[in-house]
C-alpha cells in the first residue's frame, strides 16, 4: 500500500500572501507619515490662531495622536496575525494526518440490554 502524500504549502499562495502583507505594510507606513505631517503642520500654525480655533486645534491634535496610536496597534495586530497564519501553514504542511478511528464490530452494552429487554 503506498504511503499517503503529505500536503505541502502552495508556493504561489504563500508568495501572494507575502506580497499582500508587504503592500499593506507600505500603505500603513504611508498613513503614518501623513498623520505625522498633519500633526507637525497643525503645531506650526498654533500661535497664529484665535482662542476658539485653539480649542479646535487641540481637539484635532488629540484626534491625530489617537489615530497614530491606533494605527500602531493595528499594525502590530496584523503582523501577529500574519505570523500566526504563516506558522499554521507550515505546521499544517508538516503535520501527520489524524489517526483513523476503529469501528467497533461488537455490539455495545446498551444494544445488548435493549435486545435482552425486548426478548422478555
């Protein structure tokens, strides 16, 4: 009987996932740079605005800071998910197939009891 062939990870699928991950990382970096530039420009105009606009500037500054923090958290989360997916793919490719369960050929106790009860 020939041995069963273990599934191997598909190189094209893994390559496509890697390219998508790099593309996503590049986009996240672009958003990060944009947020940093907006925050820098906002602080540059800070002294030349009136009182009402200062409150608005402070709120926008807080919003930008929170957005940058959330972006960093999202990047870490995506990286962890990709690492876990990569690990799962490699372990699935090298894992042994599950052992087959043996089918019981003798009747179970409950079947014996039911048969004995019905014959009385």
